[in-house]
């Protein structure tokens, strides 16, 4: 008997004689699915014929039609790749699996990878990377370390590409786009470490960082949670057991100590409730850094203001023409006091033209430190006269009154 089971349609047919096909009932279909090996080995089994289902003494042959899946054999050779505007070495009609070929491009073209020649390897019938020659004015993907997205490919001449750095890095010079210009990218963009980012956190004995993989750089305000080894716990009750990156430094964290209650994520065994947070040290001893809500009114900074309120810090920023002196971020200690508060120092020069007879009256003028200021003079001549000054550490000195050409050429 020949039983044919169709996988896709969940149906079966049985053949007893070459001139007879009959449709099998569902119970036979289900049995064949589960017991297909038995159907091949048993000498007596149910068969279907014109008399219906009955025992038949003989071997049963089961044929099971399944959906055919295309299985590509391994180690396939590769056909010669199509390469417009270039040449292959060696040039053959077919290449064995794992064969590496070399190629170059004609005048006015170049490989779509670094260099004036390139390679490609046959891997199971596919060339990797695919040989390709592009116009010599086109650009391949720029190699910029520490960017968020990198792709492989190439770009036509004049294409503009926007770059975004990884967290913790900033674009040097604040330029965010680069342009493909005759085969090269200009300007060359660089992602450099932000001054407030932190490097790898200090090792905590008997603990591991959890929920975060290793990174070389962590952005400002990063929180890393850690957990103690079994049998150890932190030296604070109900602690979040976290490290914080604040303005380029990791806030000191409570250690994992042996014998604390609970182990792992345990708490202190003392009867006194310890504040939630992290310890730090100064000349008055060790204190815990806690949430900012545990401290009183926020410190005020003349000519500055709080621009960010984090769970564990306040971030300050100065007004225009003022420079921040001291820490950018302030934390709250368990004794209710704030850490060192920054100040905002004047970082500008001012000139009252109403009081200086040298200049035409135009009120008070401000200029930032290191910046230039040009004022119109009362002195007259054939041309309008001006005087230039540069602000340096709060003081500004002006040149003699001269016309624009004299000032530009430096003969004033």
C-alpha cells in the first residue's frame, strides 16, 4: 500500500492498486502525522479500497509531501562579477568558494572602498563585498569614530551628510555637516569627549554594575546601578546603590561590606535609619549625598540660575557676559547642607559713550571677554573715523580714531 500525506493541505490519499485512489478520513491523517515511522515498518495496517478500510498484510510505504524549501548547497562557486569601469585579477568565468580576487578601476573611476585597488571574496556563490567602481569625485562613507550611525556605501559629489555623536561626545567646532567635495569630505568632523563626561567608573570591590554594558565614556548625569556580591551589602539603608556622573566625576559610592543583613541588595543592620544616598568625604568627615529634595531652599547664584534639576543634583548656568566659577552642579548632603555653590564672574567690558567725549554718544556698549568692539568717533575728517578695542579680563583699550581703510590695513 502507498499512503500519501500532504502536509500543506492536511489531507492524505491511499493507493492499494495502481488504478485506485481513495480519500482518507481525518483520523487516519492524524495518525500518519504522529506515527509515520511505524507506518513504514508495520506488516499489517489499515488500508482503504473499494470495500472501505480494512487490515492489509504487507509493507506500507508512506510518502509525505512537504513544502519544498530552497536549500542552497554550501561552498558554491561564484560567477565572474560584473564590474563596470574596471578590471579583475585574475579574470575568470568562475571562482571557487573562498577565492579572493583583486580589482582596479579605469581612469576617472575608483573602488567604492578605501584605496585605489580593492579585494572581494567568493562566499557560497556571493561576492563580499561586491566589486564596484564609482566616479572619482564621489565619496565613500566617512570614518568618524564615536558617531551614532555608520553605514557602508558611497555618496555623489556635493552630497551633504549630517553627523551625530554618541552620548558623551560633542562635535569639535560645533560643525554638524560635511560635504563631499571632489572625492573627499570637507570639513573633517571630529567627535570629541565632552568635558563633563565621565570615563569608566571606579571599581567597587565585591560589586558589579547591572543593567548596563561596558562603555569607555558615560555622558554627564549618567546613573549606574550596582549590586553587591552575596553576603555583602551597602553601608546605607534603602540605598539605590547607584553611581552618578556629575560634571566629569563619579560621586563616591557606598561600599559593599561583609555581614550586612540580607546580602546582595541588603540594608544596614543598625537601628538608626540611614538616609538614602551616597557617601563623600571632606575636611569634616564622611557624609552621604542624597536627593535634592532632602535639602532646604535651592541656593541662589547672582547673575546665574538653575537650568536643570536632577534627582541628585542642581545644574547652574550664568547669564550672558558672565563666566561660571566653581562646580557646574551642586549636590545635597545628608546633613541638609548643599555642596559648594558656584559664582558667576563678570566676563565682559562696558563703555559708556555718553561719558567719553572721544565717541559719539550712543549709550552703554557691552562686549564679551576676548571680543572686539568698534565705536564711531566724534573726530571728523574726509571719512568717518572709528576706534577699535579688544576686551581683556574686564578692561578695554581703544586705538586712535582712523578711517575704515586705515584700521583694516593696520596703519592707524
